[in-house]
C-alpha cells in the first residue's frame, strides 16, 4: 500500500525558438520531469503557468508524491496556442508560444532575475539564434500530435515505445539491433537522440539517409553470414560422403 508523500517541485528544462515574422516559429519548449506522471492539471495565463500532477509509488519506493510548479514568465505568452502532453508515461511536455515576435531570445524563462535550482537549460533542444533554420530542417523536436491545447487536463500522449534496441525489428537475419545503429548515427542529429523525452518518429527516422545507409550495410553483413553458413553446410555434407 503506497504512502502519501509531500508536495514536491519538479525539475524543469527549457529551450526556445524565435522569429520576427512567423509566430509558429516563436515558442518555448518545456520538459517537466515527473516519473510516472499522472492526473496532470495545467493552468496557463498570459503571464504564468501552474501545473499540478501526481506520481504513483512503485516497487522499491512506494511513496506516492504530489507535484506542483508555478512559473511567472519573462514576457507574455499565448495561452490558447499552448500544446501539452505526457509522453512515455514519464514527463510532461509543453510547447508555449510567445506573444511578441522577435529574433532576440528571452534572457531567461522567469520574470524574476533569480537562479532557481529546479530550472535548467535543455541543451538537447537548445540552439543559438543563428542556427535555428538548420535545426528546424532536421525536425528533431517533440511530436505534439494528439496533444491537448490551452489549459486543462494533460492527455495521455504517445505511449512508451518498448525497449529501443531490444530483440530487434525483424531486419536481415532477424537480429537487427537498432540501438547499435542509433549509436553509429550519433543519435540522429544530437537533439536528444531517438526516443526518450524528445519523442520518437520511426517513419521519419527510416527516411534519414544515414539510417538507409546503415540498413544497407546491415543487410550486406547478414547476407554474407547466411552465405557463410550455407558454405559450411556444404563442406560438412562433402566430408560425410
């Protein structure tokens, strides 16, 4: 039976994009780390947001915790355009659009010029102002399809993907190890790698030239292994004769 824990402040990681003409490219990316996040409730206004959520107890730590986070923004945002979801049953993700267009980044997330221990820069998603177009071309951001908009309850989001690099995806020879291929690709552009908090788009990943090249190499290696096995069988048959 799980016991009640105290109200905790979760860790928040953030990054941003900016544009002086297109509001769709002018936003904040926020990840709130809550293990086994459940029952999230978001209240968001032009000047702040507040999130409450629960985390169920589990084997090894049966304490059920409650989380609460309040952030006063550096400048105003557009509440109705906000996208939010829970992904992989782990964390809470938000895409919040800034109200004012402009190329210059916000110097900080919060209104107060205070260094909060629970607010960190998300270096997996961060990019300098002059490199934004390059990152957008890679399309490595969180997939917000099916996300809720505005305030309210957070949706279940995309389900967790079981075991990256587990028994395999079929592949040539039936032993395709995706984790090894991802390591060889350097995490698909380095924006947090595949899967995990930044989202996982298998269809887009399979279109990547690097992935196609690695798949081709994997197929050749597997074909050689099969040919080698056939040769061994033929030699053994000849010896028996």
